[in-house]
C-alpha cells in the first residue's frame, strides 16, 4: 500500500517525502479531532471503577 502511494505521488523524492509527511500529519489531525472524539463514548475504557468502602489499605 505504501509503495503504491509513493509511486503515485508527483515529483522527485524530496517532494514525495514532503507530501508524505503532510499526508501523515493530516491523517493524525483527522483522527485526533474527529474520529477519536466520536469513538470515545463507544469504548468501555471510561467504565473503570474501584470498590472503595472508605476503609484504609491496612484494614
């Protein structure tokens, strides 16, 4: 997949590297700004509870 993307980018290798970097930065931005906030309520990681009856650790 990465080879296919690399072959289809225009320019020589420095230009391709710069475009590739921009694509990676754009993908990370989209994930953090839109995908992760949308998916966060659907994940079970926020349902972490610790049973604490008000007793100390040595009790």
